[in-house]
C-alpha cells in the first residue's frame, strides 16, 4: 500500500477522536512554532528598549499579512479541493489541483512582492509609519515582504497541501523547522552584542527561516514523487480551467479575510499613531500576544479541513459533524484560558517584550479590551473552515467579510470618535460576536437541509 493510501485510509479507519487529534495536534504545534518566531521578532527587538523599532515592525505587519492572504487563496482552496478529490477516490485530480495551486501561488506572490517594492514608501506611510519609524520599517519590509515574500507564501501553501493528504506530521515539521531557525537567527542578527542590526536583522532572520522551510517541503515532495497527491509538475497547468475556479472559490474567503485584516490593522495603527509612538509599539505587542488563541484556533481549523472535506465528499456526515464539534471544543477551551490569563496578567506579559513604562501602560490597556473577542473568534474559524471543507463558498465568504471589512472599518471611525484611542480596541469583540451569530445561522440552515435529504 502506498503512503498516500495509508494516509487517506486513516481518515476512514481511525475513531473520530483519534483522527481529530492526529490531524489537529501537529497543525496546532506548527502554528505555535510559527507564533513563537513571530513573537521572537518583537521580543528581541523589544530588548533594545527603542519603541520606534518595535513600532516599525508593527507598521509592516499589515503588509506581511498580505502574504498570508495569498498563501491561503491557493493553500486553503487547494487543500479543500485536494481532500475532497481524495474522498472521491480520485488521486489524479488531486495531483492536478496541487500543481495548479502551487504555480499560481508562486506567480501571485512574486507579482505582489514586485508591486510592494515599487510603492513601498506610500504603503508604509498609509499603514501608520511616521518620520521616526519609516526608515526602520523600509529596511525590515525589504527582507520580510520583498525578498522573503515568495518563500513565506510557499511554505504555508505547501504545508496546507501536504496536510490535506493526511501527512499532518510532515506539514508541522516543515513549518517548525523554519520557526526553530528563526529563534536561533533572531538574537544573532538583532542584538548589539552580535551583529546588532536591530529590526532590519529581524527581517533577515525571518526571510532565511522561511526559505529553509520552503526548501524542506520541496525536497520532501521530490523524494516522494509517485507516492504523494502533491505533484508540483507544471504539466498539470492545462487543467486550470477545470479546477482553477474551484480552488479560487473556496480559497477566496480565507484570502479576503486576511486582505481585509490588512486594511483593519493598517487603519488601527494609523489611528493609534496619532497619539504616541509608544502607543503604536504597545499595539504591536498586543497584536502578537492576541495571536496565541488566534493561531491555536487556526491550527485546529487547518487540521480539521482535510478531515471534514474527506468525510463530506465520502458521504460520512456524522463523522464530519463529530469531528467539527470536537474541534470547536478544543478551540473554545484554549481561548477561555487565554482570556483569563491575559486579563489577570496584562502588564506583566507586556513587560516581557519591552522595559518602557509608557509602552507597557498602553499594551495592558489595549490587551484587556481586545481579549474579550477571543471566545467568539475561537468558534468563528472552525465555522468558516467547515463551510470551506464542504465547498460552501457563499457561506464562507459572508462570514469572512463580516469579520474583516464590512463592519470593523466603519466601527473604527465610530468608536474612535466616542472613545479616543481605546475605542478601536472594542471593534473586534463586537465584530466577532456578530459574525459568530451569522455563522451559526448558516450552519443550522445547512444542517436542516442535510437532515431533510434522503
């Protein structure tokens, strides 16, 4: 039996609890490693005790999110289509889908990086860069977005495709390899006792780490040729008209959510930059801390996606529902733990990143307001990923744009007027609550249709 058959047969043979844990735990682990090396940039730059350096990283963060949007467009869309093809016992279709996802992800990423380079200064100013932070932000962005951008996109995209055929461990290891490298390289490039390059050094470390992760996936897939559904050969590109629409339709909601997050984060940074550089630095620290429950939920959702898609395509709806319920329980439990911890220890957590009283003060105030959104967010992501696994592009799209874009941008202006500075921190709790209510409504409607069908 080939390794591909062994991986996908496990979806059928394993009890649901064991299958969910087998898929989600490696995905959660890889997300946690990714979070750690994202935190590492802020942590080691914060050791310099220069708020302008931390603020510069915050300004670039929204542009970095666009790389994630592109990787999700083809990675999540491709993973869902690939897993459903395997559920239909059609491995040739899965290989075509994987190849199309890879090449169009590479082309789109390269195009975005080129456009960013051409308009980098006005983009960063629009995202909140000031006279103090712009030179540092330009140096950091050159490495993180322009030079390292394609590798960042491909490492995440390939991890999604590898996980979709049941190889969650390999996907986790590839992302973790890059994370471990970043933890080693960050202090070497950033701190004054070594190379002393500051925020620019953090960008170099992140770039090299993502290149290493991408190389791992490419070598792994080359060694497994003929035994994997992730075939990157361009001979499959003529099938773009047959499979491209399906990939884009399912991946678009995830990509749009991140793209709209770019707008929201940039707007939030710009609002906060009107008050103080320390406030922007504090926001940057909070945006890294609140990624802990976010990345956990994304890890659960990424692990669930191939399992849900496979069972849906195979007509095993009770297994799909059981897996979905267990995933929601895991995500919500961790979010509640984070909420209590962050509320109780907000100043102490902020002080881990910087020893500046003003920045710590802003961070603690921001964090205690923003964490209220965590329980709702923890359920929104599994909801959206289930719609994508089922091929329900409309429901997924509506929930995604509700979370980012339709509601949060108007609320930013409104709440900042009512509650200067701290008002915009209440936007996410409001938006996630509304999005979750809508998602539950969609889910119940789909459930009624399934129950009514013979």
